[in-house]
């Protein structure tokens, strides 16, 4: 561990880190709505999760369909549903909404979820765009410091370290952190959107089956004639 610390020590400069990291963070904050910033940070734990799989939700919708067939659709009110989109669709079915309304509700929820995921990915993509520019800013600041201290050779080294390491930090933040995070979030968003498409057909089928049947009216004279 001591050897590793000794090897990495020349590549660590607090001033360059503050310039590049702080400048990138400030630039992203200024160009991004606060809600999207929160989503970008909240999305980080999803990077270590597996691919979204709708098999469990599809199975749950099938169980809900069997419950409605045996006990009536009102029994679904007592069912615990963890997924927010499925819960909203089932509540609408219990309320007697038309299948077309259920379809629109599901599609709107899916589009809104995609928009939230894409917004989070865009924050990280923006950081990947900004970081190299902040690295260049740090380099220019370091060069200015070098020129100012030309009369003091002992002080030139610190400014040179800022100038060189700032460019390095900008490239590392962009290509090893921000850009990979953005790409993975987009990939997860596409996968989840495709998986959630599988929920629409069974939920719409449940809504169609639970629609009230029209009662045919038979005139009284025809009943008497029969």
C-alpha cells in the first residue's frame, strides 16, 4: 500500500482537483434543473443492479386477473402492488375506466419514466462534455501561475503540476466516469422501456374483461307474446 501511495502521490494535486471537479460540478448545476440533478444522483445505485425484468410483474398481473375472475374486480383494492405504474393502472380498472384510458395511462407512465431516465443520463453526459473544458481552464490557470512565478524557480513546479494534472483530470472525469455512467443509464432506460411494454397487453385485457356488459332491453309486449 505504501508503494502505491508513493506512486500515485505525484498525480494528486488538490488545486487541480478543485478547479476541474468543482468547475465541472458548477457548470452542470448552472445548466441543469435541480430536479434533474436529484434524479442523476439518485440513479447511481441502479448502476449496480441487474437488468430490469418484467417477469415478476407480468406474473402478478396474471394473479390479479384470476383474483378478479373469482372474487370480482373490487377485490383488487385489497391487493398489495409495489410497482407504481401497475398500481395506478389497477386502481383505474377498479374505478371502471375504459380500456382505452388504461392504455393511455400506461403509455403516459412509460413515456414519463423514460423522460426521467433520459434526463438523469443527460446530466452525466453534460458533465462529460464540460470536464475537458474545465481541464483546459485549469491548465491555463496553471500556466498563468507559472509565468507569474518565473522569478522563483522553486514555485514553478506547483503551477506546472496544476497545468498538467488539470488536463489529465478533465479527461479522466469525462471518459472514465461521466460518459460511461450516461451510456449505462441510457441502456438501462431502453431495456426497462421494452420490458414494461409487456405489461400493457395483460392489463388492457383485464380492463376489457371487467367492463360492464350492456343489458339488452326486451319490450314488455314481446315478453307477453312469448
